[in-house]
C-alpha cells in the first residue's frame, strides 16, 4: 500500500456548486468518486471482482442513502419536524461516514506498478520506527486490533494533531476517525465483511480442491 495525500474536496466526491441543487446549512449532496486505478489493478492481493462490487455497490449505497437522508432532513427542517430531524441524524452519520471512510480507503491502495506495497520511507518511516519500534510491529498491532474489533468497523493508522504522535485506533461501523478526537487518518483498513468476503469464498474453494 502506498500512502498518499488523502482528504480533499475532490477526492471525497463532493459535488461542485454547479452540479448540486441541494445546499442547506452546509450539507451538500455527494457523489461516488472514481478509483485512481482499474478494478483489477490490485490482483492478486485483492480481486477485481471484489473491488468492483465494493466500489459500485457498497460505496454507492452509502452515497445514495446519504443524499436521500440529507434531502429528507432539508424538508423536515423546513417543516419544523424536530422528531424527523433527530431520527435522520443516525442515517446521515452512518452513510456519510461510510462515504468519507471509503473515499480514504481507495486512496490507501495502489498497484505494484505505482510503487504499491513498498515500505514507508523518509520521515514517515522514521516516525513509525520511533513510535512502534518497526513497521512489522505496526502491522502486528493493526492486525491484532482488527481481529479484536467486535462486529463491523475500521482499523486506523493516524496522526494525533495535538501530541504529534502516530496512533492506531478502531472505530465501530462507519464512524470516521475524527469521532475519536483530533486525529488525521493516514491509513484505514475496512474490517466490514463486504471488503473481503468474495476473497474468502475463493480461498475456501481452493482449499476444497486441494483437499480433494
């Protein structure tokens, strides 16, 4: 995985002022961002089939449901329906978080042809050694945290803006890392089953064939 600059208006798929009609109290419609590589570019590490399904179905669902919830919120606030406003907050947080998290996730990944899979170097490499001991120790910590995560969620490698330290955190469901404090996401691992279930299915078939 290659670490790149992660968060910007374009990368999160926020629609431009000329392309969206809904703009209410800072809430805007969003759109599905294009991937910076082909679906099959990460094979054999991640299959093109699961990448396409993850992007076109799961991420698109978060985008669609977020836009729907924002539109409903707009109408509810116009009518002064406080009950509906409160009810919609969870849908906006969940689906908006799903969009933000996945927009970061896609940019965390890079094909080998574009230096994907190389170890961090320079200042980031030195900082990892300082805060975790080694890259292997960081990988082990993230793997352990991910395996211990109850249910669905994310494992994050980030920067604490206040302490200036690198941290590993987990978030439940689609909560973004920002919900844990002044943390900047550098790398996010999707622990939801939809990120890998086809890969597990393929491995299971291979195991059966080997056994036979």
